[in-house]
C-alpha cells in the first residue's frame, strides 16, 4: 500500500471543514433572511375544516413554532378536536383571542387545556364609554348635529349574540349615564367659547335591530341604515366591522343632514379603505379626523391582550391554587388572568377594551361636567377608567340579568324575548346586559366571567423560551394562525392587531420583527 500524501490529506480535510463552514454560514444567513419577512410569522389554514387547521398545526410545529396565536371565533372548536385526538403538538401552546375554549365545559376537552389560554373581551364596558363620548360629542357640536334641536343615535347588530349585543347594551347605558348626569348643564361648544344647554340624546330605531348576517353587501343592513337616516339619525353604530363601510357610504350620500358613524373592534377612523374621504365635516369644529364620517371607535385591543398572554406564557407561573383546589369551569382567582389554563375575560381596567384616543377628551369632559366638586375632576383617561368602573350604572354591566318574571318565556328565542305586560326593565334592577330591540323585544346576554379551563398551567413554553440561546431562536418560537382559509394578516382588523401585539412583545425583549 502506498503511503498517504500528508499534504493532500490536510488539503482535503481543510476543504471539507471549509465546505461545512460555508454550509453552516449559508444556513444561518438563510434563517436570518427568512426572519426578516413578515410571512415567516403567520399563516392561514389550508381549508376551513378540521384537517385544514390540523395541517397548519403540524407544519408550524415542524418549523419550530411552539406558541400559536389564534385570533377569531373558529379556533376553539378546531383546537378542541385537535387536542382531543392528539393532532396538536404536545410541546406547543395555543393562545386564543376573542373566543372561548371549551365554552360548554365538556370533560372530553380537558386534555391539554393546561397549554391553552384564551381572552374574551368584555366590550360592553368600552361601549359604555363610547356612549358617553358620543352623547357629549353630539352636544358639544350642536351646530353640526342639532340643527333640528334634536340629537339622536341608532344602531344594529349583524346577528344578535352575546359578543355583538353587548356593544349596543353598553353604548345605550353610556348615553343614559350622560343624559342623567348632564341634564340641564351648559356644554361648551367645541372650538368656541359658546355654551349651549344639554339636549337629551334619544335613540331612534329602524324596523329591526339585526341585519341577519355579517356580509358586507347585506341588503338588510343597507335597509336598516337607510331607515335610520330617513328618521334623521345623527349617529349610527353598526355592530359589524364588515358593514361599517356601508354606513360610511350612506352617511356620505346623505344631503339632508350630517350623519356620523361609530366604528367597532379597531380604530376604523384611521382606515381609509373604510372611512372614505369626504368633506362633510371639513368646515366644522369637530376634533379628530375631519376627512371621514367615522368619528371614533369602540375597540378590542387584541395587541394588548397578545402581549399579556405571551408575557404570562414565558413567566411560567403556576395557578394561584393547587390542582386539588381548582374546579374546572369555576371562576378564577383574579391573579390568574391571562395565564395558561384560563379563560380570561378582559375588561376596561385591563386596558384590552376601550375607545379611540381621539375620543378621550369627550368622555373626560363629560365626566368633569357631571362633578359637583372640583376635587373629583380628572385629567387623564386612566383616571377616568378608575373612576367610571366604580359608577353605579356602569356596575350594572356586571350584574346577572334578572329576567324571570319580566320576560315572556313563551315568546323567548335564544337570547331574545318579549316583555310581559305591565313590566318595565330598569338596568339598576334587572342588570345592564339587556337591550330593547326595534321590535320591542329584549336582547339579553349573560355576564361573562373568567374561568378555569384546566386545573394547572403548563410551563413548557417558559422552558423553551429560556432554553433559546439566540434572538433568532426566540423569533422562531411564535407564530400566528389566522381564522379561515385564504385570510391575510394585513386586514385592518383582528389579525393585524394580533401581529402588532406579537411585534410589541418581541420589541419588549429587544427583538425586532418586520412591520406589516
């Protein structure tokens, strides 16, 4: 056998080492390059059935993602079935937004629930502020809206359900608060030194209060909006983000009087695709965006909720009670909000629901005008929230609806029932979670409570997060799965808000991900 040529051997080995280094560097650069694209962080199911979601659960796990953000109502059912049938990665967690996991508290869905957290938004509290702000906005701009010496609002829901009717109920209560507290008061007119006496803000109705669906081109929604405008409504609250644009179009087309719109879910006034440009309010003293008819919005802050969920997931804190002391389905210890194993009802005090900042001054001014003592007045939105959450009328939104003996159960359908003769609904007696519909029946919904969906809280994600050695590894751990096939993340709604929450979470930890 010939002797090996040492020089050639060393050259060969050197080439191998160099090649492997190049491969490693290339792989590293490729990963970093991928992380620079927003598409790396989100996906949508391949179809709207279980298989379409489970396919994405698997592919995201294969990509190294171990915390899946899930905004939208479709997710609980899909995830429940996946966990029950071992179709969801055993080392992954799921964070659901704007929906409730295992809402019926079925034992078959307990498995794996320690790796699930969800947030339901108590938006009626935000709508309460919205009602106050709207009533004050109308009254402080009487030359814009009150030319007939009347100030009115009207609203409707796409479908009567607890997470839509709560907008109307809360808003109605907020208007009621303003009318009670500010009756007879002198209101400074916006942009002037003039004052005018408070005009009671009344509700006007169309022929019905439900459009029957969320479709953007819903004919019934158009009919309701046009009926409200024909009746001289000053402000419309369409509880369907898909139909706010319809209200905008009709408001712009109205020549008889000025009509404003209140947005829902996100700050619609900033979305030029929905809040189309118009000169309706250009020459008025109205504050905010004068180029559109959407004055402000009642919002669910999915971005804030996303940060809260992720921060709790990486902290890995156990539930406040021991496993043997927790009954699944029972109300939680408040210290356990936003933890894994918990259905959290996010409220005004948490900052996950609210109104657009452009309307803060309306509700602050209204609150201050209602105060008899100068020392009780406030100057910031946070101070307002602290005060208003202790208000008697506001607290009725947390009062179980008393309907027995008031509603005719023989005419009851789901959460809609006729009132018995000679009965009157009073929020201070019956609770604030009732809304009188256009047909005279009452929509009502239960008070949402935070509950345990598991008797323990997983710390799997904390271990993975702590074990990640680089920022790039941490960036690879979290992904967003949208709520239906073909959905896009830049939707001006829940998906985009959730992504922005992910971006904010990473920024808090010194990691930068792309802006949409």
